[in-house]
């Protein structure tokens, strides 16, 4: 059995920062693709950032809406995936999920086999 558990979600003012974390122990043995996704109320889940840790430096990819503001990283020593979110905007308000899978893609329907339960991020103006 494998499971992802996100943490770090909170309520912040516009322009603030948050860092989400997701321990990946047990998953990096079978997959090198990790990612962050988010879901707005009443909408489908969308990709935020993905990382491939099978080589160094890792490959990363971001959605246009967060590029330049968010940074995805993986700390090998702690076996933890992170999402550093700076310059937060009200439009970033959503439930954020970490995931692991077999494909380097922002499409949540493409081979993302393992998911966390989500952590809430609320940004007020």
C-alpha cells in the first residue's frame, strides 16, 4: 500500500506565500514523476507543476498561470515533494493535490496513479 499526504495549506492574503509538502516515501522506488494539481469549486482538476527526478538536474514543467510564481522541487534526503507558492492571488484558491505516476504530464488523467487527499489554499484580496 502506498499513500500521499499533503500539508501546508492555509488562508493567506493576496501577495503572500505558502509552501506545500508531500512525503513520497515508498513511491520513488517505482516512479520518478511527481506533481501538484489543484481543483477549483465545481471544476475539474488541473495540473499546476510536475517534476521528473530520474536525472539531475530534474526536469520541471509548469502551467502558464503559475509559471514564475510557483516552484516545484524534491528533496532527496527527506524524500519529500514541495511546492513553493509566491505572489499568491485570489485565483489560486483551490484544493491542492500531490500525485505520482508514470508520465511527465500536466494532464491529471494521464498515468497519475497515486494521489493525496488534498490540502486547502485560500487567498483573499
